[in-house]
């Protein structure tokens, strides 16, 4: 993926100045300050200077407000797998897509780390995150099938790849010294290869 | 795991004749007949001939009633990994634990398939299932650490193993001809090795 594309995704902004972005920023602030359980959608709307009705025009429930970035992550990863060279092995194609995703999250920097802390800190949010990543794995599996990879190899490669991405993300989010996420991901994929070859 | 242990787990019963078992059976019936959205915890209690209060003494919410088997699955898988030969490679140890789990689910037969259809048919249930399997992966990773496997290899091997288990389970649940689940799992693990080696 080009730097320009990542740049434009960043400018779309996690916290854009429109209603949606203000609601996202307000939710992150309140979930961090008071915790998820002690925050209502009315609180979020009030902090953003908007009505609760506006909240529900943008987000289906109290959780979705934190998951816009996951949708963009999926689009990028899927496009990256689709655009990998036609002769790339399935896991290599998946790794290319995941690397694009890692660049995006890395570009969010401390915002991504703060969000990870909030999401990991509440079971309902963690559950939703798993569901989103599972949907991403399914989408990646579908692209592998389009590339001619049969099942169950397509599903297995997609699920294993996304599992590695999740572990690498959790490592990165708490790693001291802020290593670049793509490097953490590449190391994790190499570890998986070693573990599978050795076992 | 011995056949005797699996037998005693089966006798504990998915649908034991006690209150808990009756609630589980009633929930499965109603979720199948009417769907999850059109069933209340009061409906489940009524079908089981019990009060809604009794329901909530046994289960925290409308979803948990379907997840007892997942808790037992985790216990078995974790024990299987722990009991693998000390010199077994990490993925081999994980595969041994997962095979024990596969034997358990296989012993549930059509009950396990019916439950998979209900769980897969509603996003809220599918989300909870993912959370349970994620907890199982964390527990397996913890046992690998006890066995001396360092991170991130422990987390990666556990997550990749459980991802394979999930894909194999989904395959098995809808496979014509009712193949044994352990065989489907073994084939899926072999596919993962091929995919990782080739990519």
C-alpha cells in the first residue's frame, strides 16, 4: 500500500471534526475516564455536544462507536490480499494484506494503544473486537477462494493469519519503546512458521 | 484421554435431568423452534417447569445456557495439553489436547451439530462462542508457558491451534456422512502445516 493511501486514511481521521468523529472521541474519553460500564450513550452524546438520537443515527449500540477503525482495517487487509502477486503462496498473500493493516494501525500510534487498552479492559468490548476480527478472517478466506485456494486451506490460512495478527497486536499495544507494528507482525509470522515446522 | 473419562462426561450429560439440564434442553428447543430473538428467559424457565429466578441462579444471561459444554471442552483440552509428553513440540502438545476435545464433541453427535446450528445462526451467540474459544486459547497458551514454551511462541501456537479447531468444527458440523470429528481435526492440522510450509 502506498504512503499516500495511508495518509488519506489518516486524514479521514479516527477523530474527524464531524458528528461521527466527535462521538468517537467523546466515547474514548469517557470510557477511559469513567469506564465503559459507567458511561451511557446519553453521556457520550452530551460530551460531543449532540443528541442521543444523533448517536443512534451513527452507531447501533454502545460498543460500535469504537469499531470504525476495524472496518477500515478489514478493507485494507482484504485489498492487500487481493492485490498480492498471483503466484504468491496463500500465507504470503495473507501476510501482505496483514502488513497493510499493520501499517494503518501503526500510523494511529498512541490512539491505537489507548483504544486497545479500553477494548481489552471490558469483556463486552473484547467480545465485539473478536467478532470483528473473525469477520475479517472470513473476508480474507473469501479472497483466498477467489484466488483459487481450495477449502479448508483457504479458511485455515485466513484464520491462522488473523490469529497471528491479533497476538502481534496485543504484544505491540503494550510493548515498551513503541516498536513499529509491521515489524512485530513479521516477527510473529516467522515464529508461527517455526512453531508449525517444529511441531 | 480415556474412553471412561469421556463416558463419564457424557453421563454428566448435556441434558441432565436436573434443573440446569432441563433449562439447557428447553433453551435449545425454543431457540430452534422460535429463534433466539423470539425467546425470553421466562419462556425457557416455563418450558423447563421452573421459575425465571431459578434460571438466573444457574445462568448469568440468555446466552450462557448454551455454553456449559464449552467450559468442559476447555477443561479437557487444557488437561490434554498439560499431560502431553514433556518432550512433545508445542504444536504437538496442543494437537493432543484438541484431539481430546474433539472426542468429547464427537461423542455429543447430533446434539453438538444442532447446537452449532443455533449458535452459528445468531450473531450474539456466535460472538459469545468466539469469546469462549478465545478464553480456551488463552488457557492453552498458559499451559504451554508452564511447559517452558516462551512467548510469543506460546500464544501463537495456542491461538493457531484453536483457530484450526474452530474451522474443523464448522466443517464437521455441516459435513455430510457424519465423519468423526477427531479425523476432521487431524486433517485440518495437516492442512495448516502444508499451508504454513508452502507460504
